[in-house]
């Protein structure tokens, strides 16, 4: 007896220790997101693009290479000179404005990347929560059905029940066990995916699946105006506008100046300088560039409208899914889960009292556990709909 008591308390202590260790490895959704932000090569790439754009801003005043010339103006000696041509000053101003807007565009692109990473990690974390909860439920159900099957097998062997009841119990246990194994494999895959994105190597657990707070969002264009997708499209419009302005200023004449001795050696230094200007004679190429830039601006404007239209449609779909999932979750929390527990308790009482057989008992609890699994799936869909809405509006 003493040995049994010692083993009993030892098992309790061991179980408590295992649960404590598991609790220490729980990673919150925010912690997973923070770790991903530090580790993500996608975000690092976006940051490098921003850095690259900032470097390019320093090249707004980019002069053409000077021409170093050696020639014999009089046929008696060679004189070395240098010529430098520059664009009209406003060209460099417009180039600087264009590069600035392109730099801001890369910042908007980074915001798009951050929004995408948040959606991805929140979805992966949610799927891991769901697979963990489902695996726990199926594990309990698997153990219960195993006990029922073993009991049915013993009673069949002594002739209490028939072959059909024993076989039905066996088949139902096999079905549930198969579902449990699949759920375990799915959960392991989700954990590995979460570790991949977060860069974590140690074993980790997620927090329990809970219902997220309700949202209040209008399914119209005003709800997507601050979306990073729309912000990026609008910034692209500004880049196109600056490109048009730059191409228009390229038509203006440039300046050429330099130092070159075209006369005799005794020519005074003052007369050795050269000053001139470039003539934008090939007008067709400038007109072509201007028209192309204007067309690019029109394309950017239409893309912004398309983006707003598409986001509004996506938001309407996401809100519809959210409303449906919210209503379903409310039903399960108000009565569905309670009814499932009532079915399980009543079926157990009737079975133990001999009022029902194995087949009726298993069918009843099957229906009850199906309700519980459907609730978990509905809760997952509800939370995912919130993630989708926040992804569209940029509120992740």
C-alpha cells in the first residue's frame, strides 16, 4: 500500500512538472510576430529596398561625364581642353523630387510587406491553436472510444452483445483514432511552420484558442482608404506625376561650358573658355517620352481605382464571412455546446442503466462530439475573418 501511495504521488508530481515545463514553452501571438519581424528575410529585403532608394536620392544631381579633348587647332601643337554639359537646372530639381517620391514608394512597399507578414503569422498561429485544440479533443475522444471498444469486445466474447455491436464499436474507434492521428500530424506540421517563420528552434506551444473581440467595419470604399494597398497605389500615382514633370523639363535647353585653346599659344586665357547651350532639336523623342509618362500616370490612376474597387469587394466578402461566423459562434456558445454536453451525459446514463445499446450510445456521443468539433472550426473561421478584415483595412 505504501509503495502504491508513493507511486501515486510521484505520478502527480511528474505530471505537474511536465505541465510546468510545457507552460514555460508557450509563445504568445505577439511574441511570434515580434520574432518573425526580426528574422524575416522578406522584411529585410523590403528594408534594403528602402535603403537603396535613399542612396539613389543622392544621385539626383547627376552630371554627365566631362569630355577631355586633345586637338591641334593650328596644326603646330596639341592643346588639351575639357568640356562639361549640364541639363537645365529644373531638370535636377525634378529628378530630386522624383527620387524622393520613389523613396516614399519603397516605404509604402515596406508597409505592404509588414502587413503581409502580420497576416501570415496570425493565420499560422491561429491554425496552430486550432489544430492543438482539435488534437486535444480527439485525444480524449480516442481514449473514450478505445475503452468502449475494449468493453464491447469483452462483452462479445462472453456472449452479452452480438457481432454487429462489437464491430460497430471497433469501426468507430478506428475512425476516431485515424482522425486523432491526422490531427496530431497536422498540428506538428503547423508547429514546424510557425518555427520556420519565427526562426525559433526550441520546442514551443501556443496559447489556447479564444474568441477575438468583435469588430465594427463598414463595407464601403471609405473603410479601405487607409489600407496600405491603397496608400501604395496613391504613392505610385505621385511617382508617375513627378515622372511627367521631369520629362517635360528635359525639353528645356542645357548648358555647355569648358576650357579649350582654339588659337595660338599666346592667346589670352580669357579667350580659351567655351560657353554654349544644347538645342532640344529631336523633338519627337521628347514628345514620345512625355506621352509615355502621361500614359503611365493614367495607368497608375486606374490601378488605384481598381485597387479600391477590389479591396472594397474583398472587404464585403470578409464582413459577410465574419457576420456568418459570429452568428454561428454565438449559437454554439449560447446553446450548442451545452446541448452537446447534455447529449453526452444523457447517453452515458442511459447506456450505463441498460436503456440503450452500444450502437445507440456511440451514435449519440458521435453527434455530440461533432458539435464540439464544428464549434472549434467555426471559432477558427471567426478569428480568421477578423484577421482578413484587418489585413484589408491595414489594422493588423
